[in-house]
C-alpha cells in the first residue's frame, strides 16, 4: 500500500472521493509546493548573498532550478498517466511553457521593485522583503501555476496521447 493510499484510507468518504476525482490537480499542487520551497530557498540565498543587487536575476535562477525539478516530478508522478510523446519533444514543450511561466512569474516582482519603487532606499528593508515575497512568491507563482497547469495538460501531457510509462 502506498503512502497516498494509506492517507486516503483514513479520510471521510466524501473528501476521499473529491481528492480522487481531482488527484492530478492534487499531485500537481504537491509538486508545486515542493518546487515553491526549492525556488524560495535558492532565491533568498542568492539575493541575500552573491546577487544582492540583482534580485530579479536571483529569482530567475531560482525559478529555472525549480522548473527542472518540476519537470522530473510532474513527468514521473503528477502526469505519469498522460503524455506519450518522445521524451525530447515532451521536454522541449515543457521547458518552453515553463519559460513562459518564468516570464509570467517575474512580472509582479518587477512591477513591485521598479514600477512601484518598493525597494531600499524608498522603503525599509522589511517592506522591500515583504513586497518581494508577496509579488514573487505568491502572486507571480500563482499566476504562473494556473497557466502551467492548463498548458501542461493541453500540450505537454495531453489526454489523447495517454499511456502509462
């Protein structure tokens, strides 16, 4: 029995049925949570050390590393019952869509920093960090997540190519 089956076994039937109905979305969300942690740890390490004066570059690097982890986890777990393309073609589509997602993710922190001037010396360091987190790790990531889920299901791991890997 897998961990997921064990957890589902103790849940009330209505909740269990809802989770089973939307298991692909739930798995995508778990992968997203994992890559959220990867992204933020790398972003803050970079922006508080070697890329202190380039927070958008630090965020872009963090997103790229998290995207690579996302590909592996989504391919092997979230969407393992979908797809069927040649791996290179699938990976190329995944990273193209993820690249668009990176652009979507970077818009809110860019606006926060350079349009709204929410950076030191215009605001305190605490306000800058809260604005960076809210814009880059919450707003940007949510916008990119909705886009990616839709695009991955439509083009990278489509139902019509469904087969078990």
